[in-house]
C-alpha cells in the first residue's frame, strides 16, 4: 500500500515538472498527503490549526456563488463541520451562479442586517463586491475572503489556492505531454473572478516562457457549467480542427468539454487538463479523456475560513494570506488520492437553505 | 394585498426581530429600488396593452455603457450616458412596436437577446472595474435615514403616478390598453404614444441600471438575468391586468413590496434560496388567481 502510494507520487512527479523556483522563496515540496504531489510556492501561510473552542457561540454568515458543483458543496461541508467543532452557527447563502452578482450583494447586505458576528465571502466578482464588503466592514463586521477574491482590501484575511500554481501546473503538464509543440485552446471559467484570471494568465505565461511552440489558438470565458463547456468546446473543435490540447480553469467546463472531445472521437488524442475533481472529472480521467486535473482543497478552505473568523473574533492574530494545498490527479494515481480535503463525505448534502 | 404585506412583515419580524431593525428596513428598501424602477416602466408597457421583456438585459447594457463612459469622460457623463442608453433602447423597442407593428412580446424579446449580446460585446464579457469611488455613494449612500436608491425610487413612483393620472399621455396609456381600436377611432395617435411608453420603460431601466452599477461599483455584462420576469410579476401580483388597461402605480407598488419583503424576509429567516423560488412562483400565480376570483364574484 505504502509502495503504491509512493509510486503514485513518483508518477505524478515524473509527469509534472513542478514549479516553485520562480519566486525565489520555497521550492516545491512533496505533500504529506499520500499519493499526491503537492506544489506550494508561497510567502503565505500553508498550515492553519484549529483554535481553541470559544466560550461564545458565534454566528457566522457565509456567502458563496452557488452550490451547483461539488467544489462548493465540499466548501459548504468545511464551513458547517468546522463550525460544529467550534460551537459556531453558520448561515450559508448561495447566489445561484456566477451571473447573479446582484443577488450576492443583497445577501451580504441581509447578513449585515441580521447582525452576524462575521461574514465569509467567496466573491462572484472582484470589483463587483467592493461595495458590499466595505458596507460590512463599516458596520463593524469582520470579513473573511475565501477562494474567490474581492478587490476590496477591507478583509481580515484571504484564504485560497495558489491559483498561479494551478495555471502553471497545467501548462507544464501540457508542455510535457505535447513534447513542446502543439495548439491549445482555453476554457477560462467565470469572467471577472480572481481564479479565472490568475490561473489563465499563469497558464499562458508559463507556456510562452517554457514551451514557446505550444500556441494558444483561442480562449473563452463562460459560466462554469458543463453545458457551457460542451457548447464552447464543440465550437472550438469546428473552428480549429488542429487542436491538440485543452486548458480548463474550472472542473465543470472540463466535464462538458470532455464530452465534446469524446463525442468528436478525439479522446486521448487531445491533452486535456482541468481543475478540481468532481465525480465526472474522475470518470473522464479514468477513461483517459481528461489527462490530468489539479485538485484544490475546498473542504480545507471552508474549515480555515471558520477558523480565521473565530480567531479574529477571539482577538487572536490572523495571517493576512493563506494558501490551501493542491495535488494532481492522473490516471496513474487515481486510486491513491486522499480526498478528505477535496470532497464532502459521500452522501452529505448541504442543509436545505 | 396590503393585508398580505402586513402579515408577511409580522411573520418575518416575529421569527427574526432584526427584520424590523432600521438597518434592515433601509436594506430591504434599497434592494427593492431596482425592481421598483423596472416595474414602473413595465407598468406603462403592460397598462398600454404591451409588455417589455428587454428591461433585465437593459440593466446589463446600461451598466456596461455607464461604466465605460464614466471611465472615459467622468462621473456625470457616465450616469447620463447610462440613462440615455436605456432610453435609446426603449426608442428602438418603440419604433419596432409602433412603426413596424411587430408584436411587443416579439420586439422586446429580440431586444432582450440583442441587448445582452451588446453588453457582452462592448465589455468583451469582462467586468469593467476602476470606477471613481465617489460613484459608490449613489447606491450605498443615504439622504437622512433613507438610502439614496430608495429616495430615487420613491420620487419615480410619485412622478409616474402623476404622469398616469394627470397627463394626457397617462390617460391614453389606459385607453390603448383597454381597447386599442377604440383609442384609434377616437383620434389618439396610438403609434406616437406607444413609442413614448417604451421610451419611458427604457429610461426607468436606464436609471435602475445606473444605480445597480453603483451598487456593484463596476460595469457588469451579466447583470439583470430574469429581472424582466420579476418586473412583470410585480405588476400582476398587485392586481395589474396582464392584457392591459387595469392597474396602476399603486398596485405595482404592492407587487414590488410583496416580492421585496419575501426575498429579504426569507433570507433573514434562513429559507433555502431554492425553496424561496418555489414560494415566489406560487405567490405569483396565487395572487393573480385570488384577484380573478374576486373579480368573477362581482
């Protein structure tokens, strides 16, 4: 078993040229997570322990873009489970999709009005949430920013994946698999989100510097749903028959795009990289349609969000930036991944609200 | 309908006392102001026997144009450009309905799709950030204890009520909606007044779009999805007749209040947003049913 895990890690390492020397800080490290290679490049905090249980039962409001994919369900589980451990009560509000910015703004206002002790937000839009976040800060409610960044600097801390690394890992995998030459298209994900911007830009930059003969033919933003991924990828395949690689900033577009690639009979012939790990992503990796996916740890994001909120309320110092871990899933290491930080437990559903 | 509103407020207030807090009342009224402005325009369209499906997408188009012009030319120029963009889109709707005689449902459905496309094209699909911070005041500021959007919506209500009740245009709106043929025969220039109806609706959407742009302090091409349907719902819930001629600013205000209080109250008492949609759907149909039943009994 241990051997298998080590092999899994080794394979992932071989497949990926892990990055980390770029910023002159820490080189990449092998993760404690079995069977997974983890690349963390950072000045940010990468471990964050649970604080002592406070004597007060705090009320924490959480606003997330939606609950329509397993990433946010995992995050919801993180918030709720961690709050239980710390004796806090979570009000979880979801806006119903990245297109409903106005709804998220209203929900944050409702949380302010119901006088929660702290607000945790995964921002639908960086610029679009500035007003709402500053209204909370002005009302004396601390704001913890998780996963998707707001442009406001009135936040206690920012907890997210190192999105730059997610983009570069996909570029390196792509460059290696394509042996340094090919034509790729990009499905960036939801427009105006920090993750779509940072990941996509890092992917382009890494390709341009390390694999100049891998060309980006086109890119599209879309809501992160399978339907959008399917539609855009079908169109890409028509426009550019010479596509040899597909980048995905989000897992839901990847699932749709994989269907399009499979439907076109090009499974395996096109290198597909993705982010995150829903059940369909796993299935397509097993089938060899998706070549690799960079897994975030949404459950950890949720847990750390609640920890940061409570630490702040208990007047303990909170680090300003924290990066949760990453690992890479490929066909070779599928059986060896520790998914406790990636997915909610099987059968868990978010409370009906 | 007023009884329903009072009942809703009492129920929500007893479950979560914060419902009655000054912060929350300011909050609800501010959130309602966008829907209120759209519903005002929709009231003109529906009363006249038409409909305006484009108002939701117009929010996005106005938002993008307002943000771009504001970055290029300045605060006031951006606001004016946004409102005018709404009015211009309304003029196009009006021309197609009144001159080309395309049914309003189809004409404004076309605008719904095209305006969204224009918003995405102009912005490249991305939000437009970097607006001056003073602009935030429009959406987030207060005049005395009242949020600025609430004040704007209130003024708009009074103004619209005045137009409908005290001007020739207002009387003709009712006349066209009650019986268009009779209106034509009695010498009303129906085509001109129809154009005015859609320009009015577009201008209200323009004002709403500018306020929404301030609330999210950026130009956003994805704003306003399905808002046109909520604006229609607001008109009919209060008792406006969907085929025109019956209703007014008062009934629309009732509809806006019901939808606004429901949305905020259900959030405050922590009802799932999925269940909220079911409740709101049921209320739209239920309210109209009760209204019709009462009418039949008379």
